[in-house]
C-alpha cells in the first residue's frame, strides 16, 4: 500500500524501505510513505464496504 501512489494509482517498484517521502514517477506528486499507505488502506476499505 505504501508503493501505490494515492493520487494516480501508479505502483513505484523502485521504492526502498528507507525512503520516507517519494515523488511519483507518473504524476510527480510527493507522497509521505506512512500517510500514503494509510489513505490507500482507507480507500480500499471504503471500496470493499461500498461493493457489499
């Protein structure tokens, strides 16, 4: 969840664990690793609940 850009959905396979902030190679948005992951998890939970 931390490698997926919350803005455009691009997966950053080059992201290393020590990188706490990263710039998406697709949309150029800056992502803070933990915040980005938590938003991706929240959005996935909402998607799952909405499809029930």
